[in-house]
């Protein structure tokens, strides 16, 4: 992993760059605000050899297209810089977020584009898993261990010392530069490389466990696809659990409740070709899941 920070007008232009490989600078908000320090903050990062990114704080004051146009026109980006959507207002829906990402991709197709949000927004308000070229997840926890199952590109893990601190999921600054400039010699996994079987456990509590449904050629052509639920317990045949199951097909959720027991085997929930995300919630320990195609 490599280290970075993100800054706005609350931080000075001469922030500490020692040990850093990248910086994200707030550029704009809505269609009426430009960070007055962005040019100096970006120049300071470039002078230290950092990869520079710019983010737009998304709000509901104007259309997503208008905000995208304002962002790309006002930010001080040059080729090779990363662009980011800062999604943290609940008045902005998941569909709005997707529309903004689509607009920026259309307006600046040569730039890498990432989505910034916290774990609540990602697990509860997002419905499509669209994060453009990468997920920049905010989760105050151990650096590089955000509590999401989706692959992440950047992790904001701390705000100590009056500045937001991040890590990038890259082996070196050179790898980040190659990715940001589209010269990465190792392409990301495409459809035929995606796993056709995933399994894990459901963490009990108020926060749901979110599972991304596998996709790819093998998944889409297989005749059967299913969610299996069961009890991962040893020595307690009386163990039981109630699990809330919510499945999103890209346009809406369908919900059900499953009761699983150690003595009753697995409970199977059929999935469709269009299903993209599963949310599992239980108050009981020992629940395991598997998503399979065959």
C-alpha cells in the first residue's frame, strides 16, 4: 500500500508531503463553490512528486450534469490526474451519483474517475455498485482494512492531525502512476476471470453484510444460480438464526426472511441473471452464506 492525504480549504497550501505518494484536493461543490486553495494545494503536491486528484462534493442544488460540467471546468486537472465524486449527502440518491459519474466519464474520458463515500452509503444507499474506475471508501479503522467486500482502490482511514489520511491499494507509487495514466501493464480482471463461487459469514448486528453477486461469462451462461444460507456451528445442533435477505436487481429490492438451523441443512434462495447485490442481516451468530452458479 501507499500513503496519501486529501485536503480542502480547511488545510493549508503547504501541507506535509513527507512519505506520501498522492493527494486528493477538493475542487468544487454544487455549481457555486470553488476551493480557493486548490491551485496552490495541487501545485504543492506536484512539486513533491505526488499523483494529484481532484474531487467534487456532490449536492442536490443543481442537476448532476450541471455539476459535472462545473467540476471539470473549474478543477485544475491536467492529463494523468484522478477525478473523484464525493458522495456524502443523503439528499443525493444512488441514481444521482450514477448520473454524475456517467457525466464526468463523458466529459473527461481520459481521466481515471473514482467514487468517495463512507461504508453506510456504500452498503445502504448504493444500488448498482457503480464506482467508475475505483472505490475510495471512508472507514475509520485500520489502514487498508475497510469493512467492505467490494474491491477498493483508496481507503480514507483516519483524520488525525487535522487532515484526512488515506492509503492506496497499489504496490508502489510507480504502479499508481501507471494506473492513473492508463499505462498499467496488468489489466484488471474482466468477465471471464470473475469467481463463480463466493462464500463467507454474516456478521451479526445492525449493519448488514453486503455481498456482490458474481458476474462473467460462466455466471451468465450457467442455468442455475443460488444463495445458500446455513449455520456454521460445531457441537450445537440446536443453533438457529433468522436472517433478513434483501436482493437488488439493479432497479429495486426484493426482501424475505429465512430461518436456518444447524440441524436443518441449508436454505436456498434462487437468484436471477439481473441480481447484482445481496444484503444479509441477522442478530444471531454462526450464519454462513455461499453464492453459487452451476
